[in-house]
C-alpha cells in the first residue's frame, strides 16, 4: 500500500511588526534565539524529532537570511526524501499578490506540497513559538478520534488568554465552540474549562483555566482542500470557525512549556529565562535535540571574567568583563571591563581581521562588540553592533521610543540597539 504523506507547513508570519525592530532586516523565523539558534529551528526540530521530514516554510518579508540559514542547516540524503523548503510569495497566472493571511498562504502553495491522496495529512505550525512537542502523538490522537481537524490547545489562566483563540470542548475533546481573540472578560470567563481538560493537566491547582489555540493544526487532506476552495484568508479568524459544526473537530490538550515569542518583551524574557538554573525550556535534551546550522567556530574564551548566569555561544571572547543574567550569541566580543546586566547580545556574522580593526579605528569607528568600560543593562544588542568605550545604555525609567529611523529603540521597556548600529565612545542613554 502507498504510504500516506504527512506534510508540515510552518507559517513564517507577516511583517513581524510586534517584534520590530528585530524584524527590521529579517523575517520572524530568522530572529536569533538562545545564542546559536533561529526561531525557525524550533518547529523544524519538532517535526524532525517526530519523524516528519517533508517541511515547508511559508514567508514573504525579508527572507534572505532565512534562506541562507535553512540552506546551510538542513541537508538530507537523496534516499530519505526529506526537505526543508522555503516558499515565498510569488506571482503566478492565478495570483499576483502577497499572502493575505495564513490560509491564503497555504492555498497559494498547494501545488508545491505534493499531496496526492485523501489519506495525506497537513500539519500547520507557527514559526515564532518556543515549545517541544511530539507531533507524532498529536497525529495518533487525531487518527484515533476520527477527527477531520485537530487543534492543539494550551490550558491558560483566564488572565493570560486575551489575544488568543479560545475554545470549548466536550468530554470527548470535540470542539463545540471557538472564539478568535476575544477581549471581553465575560466572554473569556464563559469559556472556562471543565473536568475533561483539568484531568489532562499535571497540576491544575485551584485557579480557573480556558483552552487557548496554539495555532498548530492537523488537517485531513480532503478537509483542507475543500476549506481552501473558498476565498477565506485566515485559519483562526475564518477557516476554523467556518468548519465548526460541519466537520469533526477535536482538541489536543498540551500541558507543557509553550511560549509565543511574538513581542520584543516576550523575546527578551524568554532568552533571559534560559540562564536560570533550571530553565523552563531544556536545550540540553539529548532525546529531542534542537537542530541548527553547524558552524566551524572555536570554543569561547573568557579571561578574568565574573559570570553570574549566562548562556554563551561558540566563538565568543570576553575579557575582564562582568556578565549577569545575559545571553551571548556567536562571535560576541566583550572588551575589557565592560558590564552586561540582563542583556541579549546576538553577536556578529564574522570576525574582523587585524587590518580591518586598524582601518576602522583610524576612521574613529569602535570595534565590533561592546567596548572597554561600557555598561549595558536591560537590552538587546542586535548583530554586528559596535558599542564604543565607556558607553552607558540603560532604559530603566525611560519611555518607549521605536519606529522608522530609530537606531537605538526602547520597546516594552527593553532597549534595542539595531543591527549594525555604531554607538560612539562616551555615549550615555539613561534616565
């Protein structure tokens, strides 16, 4: 018998405006994470660890760095039949516009996925979440329930649910109601879960929960194809509510760590949480590795440093510095006497040669990295920044300031030095 295909589709998102200025020159899935990874590595790794290697990433904004990362990271042998392909919006005879939403993006690429049978399954995932999930278990439950659509759902406290799609389920996990991103507290309260969900939670405690969609769907091929014959553009807003009551729709309750990294604050807090003694997400799990690009970089070098909780990627150089609850990306350089306190530093794309360093200094340009005696707090330093000597950057007490033309932004209380920005010697930004 012909083996059915399980086709995984990762939604790269729109312009990523909530993550700006980190998405100023890259799409959301390409945003660096945890020192050496990219956001897109998380859903791809979940797929690969679940035995699924037909993976497509749909995106349309600032895709160059994402293309480069995927091409250099995910290479399969000829016999396994696997792929991780990027499908950007393109002009065709039937369409000449951008993706209008998640459903429209899938619709425009159905001819690329290679699904040929009604038995095939489509797994649709988000490209900006941090979680570890056995998707094979989701598919098994989908098959056992006889569902046409399965939506993975996370139990959240009622105070955490605003801005997410919420659902109500019966005792058999059938979805009986779905509300996309309600804002009315009474509506949210009315969707509080019952025993069917509480029994699947390891430690529900006493508080009230609702069931939030994680934006991860499993579709039977026939159901998805029929749903996309309409002019609907979005899964959460249109496809799912439109199918409710017309097909069998079930929930897969997921009660483990899950973080939607959709804002600058969420990105910042998530990265810093990885420095904790026992972080909420375990990158050290040998049984479910997170894959990324293999780099031929030297081990990191720390000379006469004080380090209190830090994640340090390959190829970093820290000299007589002080690191407190900070994350250093590949090739990060922290010069003599500099202090980083709650800083996410993304590193650099390359090292400078001694000749380049001398030429830059003649032009008055600081070296790559954080200069001597500088102090940086509560900040994200994007790639290839040059922070001069004796600089002070601390957004505490300062108002948000971000947008077009802002090179040193403050958003959600977090300072962001944009990619490639030069901060001159002695510059001070603090309250």
